[in-house]
C-alpha cells in the first residue's frame, strides 16, 4: 500500500458495541473487611500491652535503626560545571583510569585541608 492511499473507517472490521441499560451504572466492587477477633474475658491487660506504647517503642526503634544506618552512608553534592571543565574532568578521569567522582573527592579534600577545615 502506498502512502497516498486513503482508507475509510468502513474498510475496517469492528465489533458492535454492547448496549447498556439506562439505569445501570459503573460496576460495583465489594471488599470484605477483615476484623480482629474480640478479646476474650480470660485475657488480662498485663498480657497485651497498650497499642500506643507498642507504637512509640516501634517508632523509637525505627529511628535508632535509621541513625545507625546513616553513620556510614554517603552524602551527595551536586556541582554545576561548564562544558569545558566537565570535558577536562572526563578526559582526566579517562587518562588516569579512575572515576570523575574520585577526582572530585580528592580535590575537595585537598581544598579543605589547604584552608584548614
């Protein structure tokens, strides 16, 4: 078929649309709720801690875990470079067979050490 031929919609086979009743709305989805079993009379409050206490202990433990994980984590800094500087950095990393990040880290450390930080 060449690009100049024009097809009409009548040339395509299409399935007829299904007719809906006027009162029928969108399909409804029912979700069954799961309920906790009611506490029995033989359980005491000593066996089951308060929900608020458990939640606060869990949140404290989560915060402590996040702090411990962040101690050894890397922190990122974005640097805007002009094209020429970026090209030179890329060339240097290729020639030295190291990453651009390693060169940037070394340069930052040298700058901070030289200025007493």
